[in-house]
């Protein structure tokens, strides 16, 4: 299932430079979305200042932290299994090891975690990471510790994250936290709280720091980036109460993106995630204006049926979504789009499913992230709707969607053949140490012979062959971003 990324499977242990004088060892592992990986960099940075260096060896660790995901039941099961592994290590090898759970599962299960999973000493929600040093003191004194308080204004804007497991080329910079959309299937508004934006100056300062360290590409991150709005701090929903001055000096996503691209003309920018109802045409126009904003938008749709979209409390119809996509293609014809789709949402019929397939045919996404509906406790869908699509039907519909997306992806990738495209070199190809791997502006992976080029360089690559997910080419020189 190429191009179908099963988010919840990506466990990754992280390392960073060691700080002299730090004597304790932290093993930190992340699951789920990019925001979690970015948050782990913030957590490591906080603990780095409090005596902890990271280790990649679980058996050595004084403290094990797992940054968790609750988006689907499978994600939570993966983490429960990981906890069993920690348990075995603690029992057999490292009895003094402490274990903490961070992120969405911590927020969702709260103190229940301490009761259910005896191995867990520490439970910390996504807005409480600054409290970690205090909580660890509690743990050291032999008490369980918990902080799952969600915040109105925490954005960690004042913390400069350490870059973990970094290639020195790509970095995440978070710009908003939380989500106010309340899609009925989604646990995120409960685990990550209300939407708030980070101060633009701290975002620019972080990008400046990345720039100075030689990073070349920044992904601006948020649950809902198009909804970014800075007016001096506080929740997005309270903007209505802002003073005239605060309103006049507010900064929205278009302005932020424009500033980033203008201030750092030799870096490339991406952003994720966009929600159709909050996406403004000005964002697309800003993308069109700047060569260094990548021509790629992740634009989740969830379903192609207006009836299901309504049940999901998505704030748009199928027709409105299509109109938006058509407008985007009109402004940036060579853009690539990707989707998130949930199949088997309660009450979904064969006709609704056909609507999803025909939407895929119309939009022609380059990539897709497709999931079976997983009922999440506490969400509106769980409270109001019966999870009534049988598992085998969900499975069959998912495989039909994935198969169609695969066919479309191949067509979409083939459109690049014969073109010379700008590629940022990110790493050695997994298949050959003679080849580089990078991405074009449209986010498609490109592999080509290394010759004398280096990681972090922007090169023009002529595309000669492809699979559905990867372009194969040959470099023909440096791109204009290298001048
Ligand atoms: N079941 C299945 N998929 C879900 N997603 C969010 N909640 C659920 C759920 N309960 C998917 C959506 C979202 C992506 C991050 O995860 O497609 O866009
Ligand atoms: Fe969840 Fe919807 Fe918010 Fe995305 S926009 S995080 S799916 S509530």
C-alpha cells in the first residue's frame, strides 16, 4: 500500500546532542501525527535543561517517555503493547526506570492510565510539558504524578526545540495548537483543547535559527493552519472580544506565510493541515506569488457524500469542496493535493461510498491517507450514532478507495515525466547508497544518482521514470534557490 501511511505505526526513538553535565538518561519515543514529533522536540528541550540527555537504548534509560496518539483505537493498542515492552525491560533489566505517558492518550485517559497501566509513573497532557520538571520531582520522591490541564494560551513559543533525529535539512515549526472544528468523529478537540495561535515573532525567530543552522525546508504545523490568527494571544474563539487595536494589528495565515517566504527566500515552506472551510483563496494566491512556497496542499475531505459530511459536522458540502479544488487548480495548475478519507462512518451507504470514489476521480489527488472509521469514546459520533457499518464492509470499501487512489497516484506521478523539476536533497536513497532522495515542490519523492551533489542542496532533476510513489531522474544542475 504505497502512499498510504499508517500514521499510528510510526514509533521513533529520538536522540540529540548531549549536554555536558547532564547525568540522567531519557529515552523518548513518538507515535501519531507530525505535531507529536514536534512536541517531543519541545519536551526533550525542557528536559535537556533539567539534567537529561537522550539515549537510544531503552535498557539504559532513567526515564522513558512515550508521546501517544488517540486518533484511532489501533493507535492506542499499539501504545499499550509498547508499555508491555517497557514493563518487561523494567522487570528484567532496569528496575529503577520511570515511565511517563505524554500526548493525546494521556489527556484522554488521565488518571485512569495510572490505574490501568501499573508501569506508568507519570501522565502529562499536551499543554502541560513545562510542568515536567516539577512532576519528575514528585516521581523521584516515589509518588505518581499527573498534569492534564489544557491551556488557553500555551503555544511553547518561548521554547526553542532541540532538533531530534534531524537530517539538518527539514524541520517542523508549530504555529497553532488545538482545534475548534468539532468534527463528530474526532478526539483531537478533547485531547488538544481549543485553538490558539503562536506569536508571529517567535515563529520567525525559530525559522531564523533554523536558517542560520543551515536548514532548508520548514513545515508550518497545526491541526488547522489556515485558521491561524494572532491578535496578541488567547483563544481563537475569543477574537470577537479583541480590541479594535488588536484586530487592526492581527496576523492571519496568509500574512504569516507571505512573511516567511519573503524573509527567507532561500528556504522552502510547506504547511499542514488545511481544512476546506478555513482555506482562503488568498493563501493560494500567496503560494502562487512565491516560488519558495511548495505547490502542495494536504486538504482532508473525509467523505465525498454531502450527507455524511453533514453527519461528520464538516462545514462544507461535496460541491463546495469541489468548487474550492477547481479554483485551486485554476490558480496553480501544477499543484498536488492529498486527502484524508474515513470510510465506514456510521450510516454510510453504498451510494455514499460511490460518492467518495467519484470525488477521488474528480479531484485526482497525488497522495492519500485512508482509514476505516474507529469510534472514539466521548466524541459526538460515539454518543449519537451507532457504529453500524460492519467491519468487513469497512474493509472492502477501504480497499476499493485505496486501489483507486493508487491508480490515480500513478497517473499523477507520470505527469512529471520529461520535466525538469527543483528537488531538495534530503537523504541517501534507502535502495542505493549511490543515489540521493529528495522531494519536488509537489511533495513527490525523487531519487537520482548522487554525482557531486550534497544533502541540503536544491537541484534541477530531469524525470525519466517512475512508480506510483517515486520519481526517478538525473540531476542537470543547481536550481535558482542555490544562487
Ligand atoms: N476514525 C478514523 N479515522 C479518523 N481520523 C480522525 N478521527 C478518526 C476516527 N475516529 C482521521 C481523519 C483525520 C486524520 C488525521 O485521521 O481522516 O483527517
Ligand atoms: Fe479533528 Fe476535524 Fe479538528 Fe481535524 S479539523 S483535528 S479532524 S476536529
